[in-house]
């Protein structure tokens, strides 16, 4: 009977494919989210009775169901996240038609997670995003979540005091919200333990049942008419979590000359390319990185073996000594071009079989030649040397050089572990956020009219190193 029961349940999930947070990623570690039809022992997401992946309607907004979903109960597991770092919430699916805002709240917990009384939790809003652009229906935060591989990233600001919290993550679908009781709330609760040295504890919180009413402007809302704004439901974002006022952006501090000066003093070997990590006891990083990158390409259909294909022409941006070119790209492409401003680094590539052209220029100065069209453009650990404007311009050059319909760009970069971008004076480079904020990677991809078709967090790197994420990008007007 079990196989039949599972198949029927799978059918129900497919028919009612709204979604839930299936995976939580924090500190480079993956955790099980809240699975509606089961309660895994290792779950950090609350258990709920929404077996149909369904929603909470406005007529239940004053009931306990709006807190953490239908008949939700706490679990004992939790994800550990450092204040100032990010936590990624990965939905199993989300329908494109279900446009709406994405909102996040937290509530402090005293005692064990398993004994939490949800009605007594005092919530504050920590982030929100609604209408991005346009109308009828327009582009929404939910669309950005889909574009990022059904993933939403929440930054835990460095000011937050260490302790236990429940993170409440929510999408409100507005496709039927033009009629009474038509909005659909999909709350998801995740247990987190915050570490660090922050000293700000949430204040002014309230019971969640007081936050929404069925007639709020952001709840009773016609998605399919012309509009210029949208009022996100709920209270204002807690002051401690609001962005700081105007100031110099980290990317504005990037200096091409200072970056070149730094790399001129680096040895042309793997240890130098990886910032000295191998000689500090991290000698496994290069091979692990290459294996993970190969697996990422395999999921894009690129490579050798059943169901995969070797591409004709690839380009590596910021190639250094050719670690990725020789360790990966020459295995999956017939020919490879490389961009690397330091000719000392590329000297060993000049007579390497399969390396076609070497461009000894910076990424900001590279232009495609002779109408070349690339099947794959690989860019890794180098775009921190570009300011935001230069990065968008480089992406646009890459886009113009892609094979029509099938060409793909892969970015693999470090992620800032704080709620802001970080500028490093040592090599004059900026480490950006994995979020939807202005100037973050997702925002810059969108400015270049590129969309994320796949994204993954690098696994296996030590927690003390920065998180690394891979993005596969294609032009917005190309559908896969």
C-alpha cells in the first residue's frame, strides 16, 4: 500500500503545486525545511497540516493559522546562522502566476524550540519586498524568488543579539486578491539560533494575529489593472533592520590600478591564485571547487557522458594561470579563449592545445572579436574588481557574445557574510551580497537583462571561509 499512497500524495502535490520551504541553507550547511506531509526528525521548519501545499485565506488572518501555517507545531531542530550573514530559503516550487510580496519576520524564543507557544510569540518585521516594476500584473518579489532558483535570501544584520529566534518567511499570492477573501498567504516558520556579538534585541513586537486584516490595501488588491504602487501588509520594518542612510558604496572604492598592483605581487601558481589558502592548510579547495563546477555544468547539460554535450567555444573571464581552463573548461569545450590582464599569468597557456585566444586586458576593457559567439562563458572569483556599472557593462558584452538561443554564462563568486557589500583594501575588490537589494548580484543581473536559470551554493568549503555561489545566466528573452 505504501507505494500507492506515495504516488497519490505526489499527484496531490503536483495538482496543488503552490509550494513550501523544503531546504534552508545557513553557514554553508543545508537543513531540512518544513515538509507538509511529514515531520522529518532533522527538520528546522515547523510542521503543519497543509498537505495540499495550500494557503491561509484572509478570513483566517485572526486565527493561529496565519502565524506559521495551518495547525502548525514547533520542531526541536534549528539552523545556526551568524549575525551579519545570510540564510537562504529554498522553495520546492512556486507558480509564476502567483505574483506577490515576500515578507520576513522574527520572534525571540525563550526556552526550548519544541515547547514554543506560537500565540505568545512577539514578532517584528525584518525585511519586505513587493512590487518591483510595472503593473497588470507587473514584476514582483515572487518573480525574483523564481528567477533565483525558487530561493529567497534573508540577511541577519550584525546588530541582532545572539539567541534563539523563529524566522517567519512568507509569500502572499495576489492573483485572486481582487475579490474578497482572495489573497493567499503562505507562511513558513524556521527555527534559527543566531550567533555573534550583537546587542540589539527585538522590541515593540506583537502577536501576528494583529498584523493583517482582509481589507488591508495590500490584501484586497486587484493585480490585473493599472497601478503605480503597492502597500506591503503588516507593520514597518523594525528600525534596527532598516538600511543605513546614504554613504559611499563599497564598489565605488574599487581601483583598477590598485587591483593590478596587488596581482603584480602574486606568484603565478595555484597558491597565489587562491589567496594563499593551500599553504594555510586548505590544499583541497582547488580540486573540490573544480569537481563542484563540473557537476554544476553537468546539470546544465554540458560535459561528457550520457545526456551531456561538449560545447564548441568557451570563454573564461579572469583566467589567472588557467586553473579553471585546464582543470575544467578544456574538458567540456573544444576551444577556450581566456581574458586575463596579467600576461605573466597566461604565459603557460600560450602553447596549450585547445586554448585559442588570450586577451591580456581587464574585464572592463574586453570586447568580443570577429563576431565570435560563445557557447559557454565562465567567470569566477574576479568580478569584485569591477564596480557595479562596469560589471553590468561586462555582462552586456558577454550577452552580446553568446550563441543565440543556447549560450550560457556561469558566474561563481564569493558572497558577503554581512548585510552589506564588503570592500577589501588589500586587493581593491568588493564582495557582494546574494540578495535582491540594489547593487547585489541579482539586481545587477537584472540590469543586464539576464535571468538566473540555475543557482547553487558551493558545498564542502570550511565554515570560516566565505560562502560561494554559482549562477547560470541566460538573456531574459530566451526561454529554456
